[in-house]
C-alpha cells in the first residue's frame, strides 16, 4: 500500500497548513529575509513596538530584583511597633483566622508573636514618611524614588509553586515567564543581545534551588527564553568557538546549517526550527557583544562608590546590578537578578543581616545611577520575593534569635522608575503585619480577581504583572499566545492594573 512507502513518508506527514505554505513563498522565505536583515548594522527588530504595543509605554526596560526565599517584611519595611508589647504572647486566633500553615509549623502547639529586633527610622518621602529597618540604611536614602507596596499577596505557600506562580502566572510549571512574554510581545531593541537576560548573584545562604524553567519560554518558541549570564569563565555557555575554528569558518557553518534548517522547516512547518535559526544567529552576534558588555574596567570611581566595593567582584549582587544598568543602556528589555538565601526559618537575624548587606548599597546605587544618567524615568525596577514571613516565631524565640515561616497573605515589595509614582506607600497591614487592611483598619480578604472584583489597596501577583506589562505598553488582556486550542496569557483570567501607583 502507498501508506507504507517510506519514500512518501515526508509528503504523508504534511499538514494542511504546510501544503498551502508550499504553494507560495511560505514563512521560510520570510524568515530568511529576516535573518538577512539582521546582518544589516542598522537593523532593529520590531522598532515600531519599542514604545509599546497597545498604548504608549512609560518604561522601555524592566530590571527585576528577585529575592528568592521570601524576605521578612517585618524586619525590613513593614514597621509594627505594637508587636513589641506582645512579645512571646499567643497570636490572637482571629488574626490567624485558621490560615493554612506549612508542614514546618503545622506541629507547633503555639504561635508566639515575634517582633523585629531591628530599629526602624522614619524617612521622608512625598507622603507622610516611611519607616525603614536599620538593615537597609542605604536603600532608605532612595525612598523618594520608590513606591513601597505593603499589600502584595499570593495563594502559594511553598517555594517552588510560589516562585513559579509569580514568574509565570501559574503554580504549575510549563508556562512562559514574564520575560518571555515581553520578548514575544515587544521583540528586542538590540540585534546583538537577547531581549531577556538573567543573572544569579552570590549569596552566603543560597539554600533554595532555581530552575531554568523560571526564566523559560514554556510553550513559546525557545528564542524567547532568558539567557543566563555567568560571572565566571565564559559568560554564556558554549558561546566561544572551539579551538581551531575561526569566526569566518563559523559564519560559513551557520549559513550552511540555516539552509538545512530551512528545508526542514519547509517540509514540516515546525516553528521551533525557525527559533533555532534565530538563536544560532543571536549566538554568533553575541560573540562580539558579550565580551564588551562584561568589561567593566572603564567604569568610573564615582560609579563604584555608588554601588560599593562589592561591585568590583564578579558575581556579587552589586556587580550584577552594575551589569544590569549596562544591559539597560544597550537596549536589553528585561533583566532579572536572582539573589537566593532569604528562607530564614531558624536564624533569621544572622541570615538577613548577610542578605541585606549584599543588596542594600547596590539597590541604592542602581536607582541613583539610573537617575543621574537620565534613565530612571524609562527603566522600571521591581524588588521582592515570592512571599513574606510570619508574625509568629518558628522554633525557639528570643529577642536576638528567631525564625519565621512562609507568609503569603501579605508581604512588601517595591518599585521605582519607569512610570511609577515616586515617594509613595501603597497598601496597609494590621498591627501584626499578618493581614491586609483598609484605611479604617478592617481586615480584607482579597482573592485573585478581575477588574470589577478587585479590592482597592491590594496587589495580587497577577495585578503586579498586569501593571508591569501596562508600564511597558502592553494590555495584559490582549497579549495572548494560542497553544493547544486555547489563548493563554500571563495573568490567566485575572489581573488588574494598579493605576494608583502609576504617574
């Protein structure tokens, strides 16, 4: 029978779409034209979208500082002096209200109130002032540029689903990351560098693992995934040519490989083939762009004073922040720095002191460096983790040593630049930093919601992602990707743009 003829297997595998594609020029020829344009030094991918896809963008770049593990809002930003009078006493049952706890504290017979051991100082912003912990004296000096959000919340209570949720909009792995959505929606503003670059900063307490899917492209073409920039040896794995292979020979190899891949695409119509070609071309261009990017020897002494001496050591959070500014200057649209070690269940003061020492000067330096260069207005900085920490102690409680469990019901994040109102605080929590409240102190119980059901003064992580997309010129309801017969979006069926924090 003809169906068993191996010589016709290729034709039999052809889809209806491929058949029509072969009757005309097809997408393959268009892709080749795109690659040819990419070799033009004046080429800029999708320049018409650099100012936004659905409306005029306020920001061109987002720098996302992710504190993996869950920083304690009690010990950094959310000042609760009344907790000191409750030291060691049982957290009132009506405050906890039967909240689900993790397996790490589920066996505790009591939930003693644990006030912060750190002093808080009031710093003037554009409102009534904001209290900042002594752990963050440098960042505190930049509060006039920041919007501090005390009412961020999520439903996820364990690390991996919580990080996956905040990065991709779903607790279940497999969806595209925020950076992938931005790459898909807006393209790249630099033909020689990826639109999404990720860095891992050094930490003394890097217990939690981070998986590549957190900055992956999910079901989108693979060229939208984040590229991990390393601080040691080759900045990007396999970027350099093997010994004995020069750049001209590499160019010939890629040209030949592109022709083979184009034939494969014409035969099967697999978009992953085109993504593979684009990645090969990007890697080729990155061979000259990345070494120049990583050479920070020409940075001024003034710049190093802003970020601190740690910025001279590759791989530190400060060096990563300095590189983030350099990437933003070069048109990289989404830059994300992961700083692990914030999961303080037992020795929170000792661990958070190390963690804050790593980030404090660098956060201040990044904000002020961007401002003095005239870049802060178009660069959005986002800071925060996957959840906060509990008001009650996990384990043994003393005035100097304590631990806190995971707390998703409310936690503090902050934003700066890129269209955010500077010098404001958004959202409130109760006297225990346990629940979000309204202006009159009434406890709110918000859920992920659409616009008509959004609770003012709250910021679910879908709301935060919707707001980030909005600032970059994207309507989160309109940016969709069809997969398996369904239109997906970053915010799923939820999300509300928080206009109260937009300038």
